[in-house]
């Protein structure tokens, strides 16, 4: 367990160095203003694109996430909780996306329902990827300010 935590910390350290374009030897000095500026511009541009996907993903899939979590807590023992979460998640997320696609189809027609049904899984993955990417960038910024 401690080895996994150490590995995760080292990986985060390497990611932070790469994000700021630094080497280990640069850490003895202040972070160059140019590196900080490039990082802010690069991440700001990415945030303009990714933030809407992250917000839509989080808002659109929060209810099935909470339902899956609540369902898994009703597992009879701790060992079976992960299985309940996977099985419940498949059923709950499928029902959620199916319900949204059906509602779109009833409201705007069959074509809209089909597009919604096919697009929601893509939106779920895009939203999750965008959320993870933006969360990692925020961690880097917090680490930078914490080191000041």
C-alpha cells in the first residue's frame, strides 16, 4: 500500500515537472516567469475547450453516480460492494441514458432520440476525461502556490 502511494506521488511529481517544463535542478530556484506564463496560457486555452464538457458531464451524470453509490452501500458486506457498484452502475447508467434518449425522442422526434442515445455514452467519456484533466491542472496550480 505504501509503495503504491509512493509511486503515485512520484508520478505526480514528474507530471508537475513536465507541466512546468522544469528539471529537478530547477527546483532549487524560483520557477521562471516564462514557464509559469506558458503553463497558464496553455492550460487556460485547454480549459476554454474542456471546461464545458466537464460541467455538462458532471451535471448530466451526477444523478446516476449518486444512485450507483447509494446502491453499492446496500451491499450485504464490504467484499461484495465493488461487484454491486459495477453491476448496479451498468444498470443505472443504462437506464439513465435510455430514459434521457427516450425523453428526447418523445420531445423532439425519433432522430433526436437516436442521436441522444448514441451521443450520451460519448459525452459521458468526454466529460469524465475533461473533468480529470481539469482536476489535475488545478492540483498542479495548488501545488505551485503551496510551494511559494
